[in-house]
């Protein structure tokens, strides 16, 4: 640990250790905080740069007040400084004038930093890319840190494409169960006939085609985490089976007689109004209270419009890096960013990222112009409703499905991915709403039946 080196001086072997000075005690206290230590290392590694609180918030995923207090304490100690005349204040590294403080600082910086659990987590790095200027996502980060400290069941609420599985993986990777497996199951894609075999597994000969024993997701998640995505789409039969496992922590494989004990942490996610489903009898109340012990709500992208330009620039830089291009080889025109901000983003962050990649690919020059992203507004659903009547849920759903199908040229596999539903569900919706692709010009390759 870094704080173990500050009370010792470099002396010959066998020499008596000098008593710790007041300065060493105060410096030890300063860097005992992981956030202060991280900030000090970060700004010291970039002595020619300066940073405002907002950029440090995004880098460390911490709330404004936490960052402000920590960086001010570094400045008060003399190991950081406020850039003169900067407004809002910008902070930079500072080399202390007195030799004793300078020696303590150099000893601290020479010491290899311990890699935190957060820095080791791939999902945390992905989540940090989703953080912008709005503090809503930083509050979510604090909820994630809190949830990861226990085995409490977590329900993640949020619209399609908002990053629910990323959050679930973060909770797992930051928890004590991170050494075990994370098992993700999209329950919306599992009909009742497959639910039991997928979740509980089966024995050899349990049914036609069961040529060998197969462990289920519950068994694979033992001592780890089971993530049930779109839990609101589970049938009442599947809900009853899940409730029994949550109560008893035991189950039997399909076709088996042996009861298997299982220790797992449950994380669920949905974009459905579960409370309304409970009132309507579509979701079991006893199961609802089991899965909703700790709720985390992810904001939609339109709830934090100020972040859209920040995220778009970030995704554009990532696209350039993936293509082996300089990070600044593509840029947005101001008018193009304005178009992105005014769009509603029903697919949220996932849709924004794919839109940026598509625009960067299609833009002929270095600058992405409004004309390169006009396809967004051109495909906005326009359901004709007589008078001032608001569209029904079915009408709104039909219009959105039509929009996505047209945007993907009726590639059903891609459309199901964007809609975040199974292909089976999409096929049922196409039949239910009697949807058909528009007639295409001769010679144009139809992707209607792809996937």
C-alpha cells in the first residue's frame, strides 16, 4: 500500500526507523482516499495539462461534490494548483516548494499504483463511455457501487438500448462473486417449452433429442450471477417456477430426480411497467417483491440531451480508432450535432452509436454534414391519427416497428436486435399488424428474408 512508505526514510540496513513527522502523517491521510490518490496520480502524469471538475467527473465516474472536495484538498496541500484566471476553475499538477513535501510526493508517484476493482472491470470502462455532462449517470454509478456490496436482488429499469446489461455486468464484476460466472438469459426469447430446459437443464433422455445431460443456466451461475433480461415478458408459468427457486434455492433438472442446491445472485432487467403489470395480474406480486429488492433506473437519452454531443464525439473517435484512422480524422459539423440533439432516440445509446458509425461511413469527406444523418428524421414514424386523438399503444408500437424494419431494409435479424426483442416476437408482430415491405425497384437486393 502507498501509505506504508511515507513514515520511512531511506536508511542503511538495521538503522532505527525515524519517528513519523506531522507532515508525513497529513500526507498519509491525504492519499488514503482512493479518489484523492487517483486524482493526484492522474494530474501528475499530465503536468502540461489542466482539468476542470467536469472532465474529472467523467474520468473517475464520481459526483461533482466528491471531485470538487478532493481536488481542493490536493490544492490546499500544495500538490495541485488552480490555473490563474480560469473560470470555471481548472486544476493542474504542482511541484511543492519545500523539499520534505516534494520527497513525499515523489515517493508516492514512484510507487506502483494498485489497480482498483473498477479499473479492472471491462463493463465499468464501457459504462464510463456512456457518462456525459449530466450527473444522472453518475448517480446511477453510485447506485451500482452500493448494489455491488451485497447479494441483494437488483431490478434494472430502463428503455431499450439504455445499457441495462452493461449495468448488470458491472454489478457482477464489482461484487464478491466476480470470480464466478455471469449467466445472461433473455427471457423474452424463451417460450414456456424452452424455459425449463434452458434455466434448469435436463437429464439424458428427458425428451426427444436429449442425447446427453446439459446443465442449465442456474447451475452454471452457482456462486455467480444470473441475469434475467426482459423479465417483464415472462409467462405466469415461468414466473411461478422462478419464484420457487428463489424461495428454496433448490431445483431439479428436467427429467431428473435429484434436487440440486444453488447459490446465485439474481439481477433482472425490464423496459416494461412492472407495477402496472402486477395490478393487471400479468406479473406475480410475490415475485415482484423478490426481484425488486433494489431498483436502479437508467435514464433515456432524451432525458439528458446535453450529453448527446459529448457521446456522439466519443463514439466517432472510437469508430476512427477501430478503422485505424487518426482520432480527429472525422468531425461533426455544428448543424449535424444540432440534428442529433433534436432527434428523440427511441433506441437510446445503442441507436446513437450505430447512427454515428453509419454517418461516419457514409460521409465522403472529413466532416459529417446534416445530409449524412438526415436518414434519422426521414425514418421517423408518422402514424396518421384523425383529429387531436392520441395514438393507442398498438398504433404507436406498429409505427415504431415499421420504422425499424424500413431502416434495416427488412432485415429481420437486425430489426429484432434494434428493437431488443426476439425474432420470434418480431415475426408475431409482423403477422399481428399485417406488415409487408414496400415494393422495391427492380434490381435492388431485397433483404426481406435475411435472418
